[in-house]
């Protein structure tokens, strides 16, 4: 019996990944799904936070990893970052018929990594851009109690999803939206709530005051043609927070990332780093019970 237990322990130890990137597959609902998991350098002890980073339409997990620099931030702050791939570069974010059961994929992915890496269940987070941001909203709604906080960049809460998550466990929220975004307008419309209404939804879930306060942030890069205003909801339930960064003149982009040089996407602000801001926000807000 002792030898068997020792062998099992050695097998488990052998499959624990070393620091760095690891490409993986996972079969969910008969479909093979792909993801990359980044284990922080240097090796860390104890239960680590886990951040799911979701690409936009037409993207990949590796692409959003490179574009956001989340792995370097994971190394700096000591959390696991995972970058899943959507089917055909997209996520079923709730705006139409599901092309795949992406909610089940993420749920299985979190269960798998939680069991393998013994990540901290009270510090599980999700961040996304564009279609990935919209899907992040859906995940928080349909996997209640899973995420301590979420971050949405250039993507609002789908109108069809909002009514399905008016209560339940608390979720802190941070958003970043450009006022000149031509692909996902700041004012919303059609299938999406506006940037402020999306943030206000989570403020209501967290029992925050209805009216936020705002402050203009320092213009650290005047040449980029943007100016950032931070909206904060106060009076939220203990341990939660809701914040929205409105990027004046900003386009459909990840704040602080390298500009895409595609005119349709508009300007990228250099006044702040969404990656560093999100990581700090996440780690300051573990799940409340």
C-alpha cells in the first residue's frame, strides 16, 4: 500500500508543469479545445491566483498573451495565467445562438487547472477584450461564485445576458472603453449595453451607490490623443469594487499595448497599462463570502 501511494505521489509530482508556457488540449462535449497555461517564474509556493485571459474575435490565446503582456505580469505578481482559444477565433458571448458550449469549456478548464495546480479558489479572475470581454460578462453571470472579479476591455454586457444575472454572488468589476471606439461604441446600442450601463449593472449586483464619482487621470502621453477619466462607484458591499476607465478619444484597443496601426481600431492610450491595472485590481479583490 505504501509503495502504491508513493508511486501515485511521484506521478502527480511529475505532471506538475514547470514555470513557463505549456500548450494543452482538453476535450469538452466531444470537441477538442486548446489553451496555453503560463506558470509564473520563479516557481511559487502555496495556492496561486488564476487569471483567464480571453482574446477578441478572430484572435487566439497566444495572440492575446503577446498583445497584453499578461505572462510577464504573472511572473511579476505570482499568478497563473491561462489563454484559451475560442472555436474559429470566437466566443459564444450570448448575443446569438451558441456556436459552442464555451461556458462548459471554461468551467472544465478551471476545474482541471484547479485540481492539477491547486490554485486558490477565492482568487479566480477573468479578463477579455472585445468579443472576449462580452464573454467575460457572460461567464460571471452563468458561473456564479466562480470569479472574484472580472475585467472587460472594449466590450459591453450583452443585452440578452443582463437579465439572467441580477443577483447572486458578488463580483468586482473593472472596465476600459474608448469613447471613439467604432466597433463597440461607448454608448452601446443594439445588442450591447453602454460602457457605463455595463459597469452600473455590476454596481447594482454589488449594492454600490447608484451614482459614481469621476476623476481625470494624468495625461502621461499627450501625443497619443487620448485622455483617461476614472469612474468609481462607492458604497459597495465589503470587499467589492466597481471601476470604469473611459478613454477619451480612445478606440478599440488594449490600453498600454502597442498600437495596432489599423485605422478602424483607432487610438491606443499610453496613459495607463490595462494589464498592470487589471492585475492590481484583481489581486486586491479576492472572492467575498
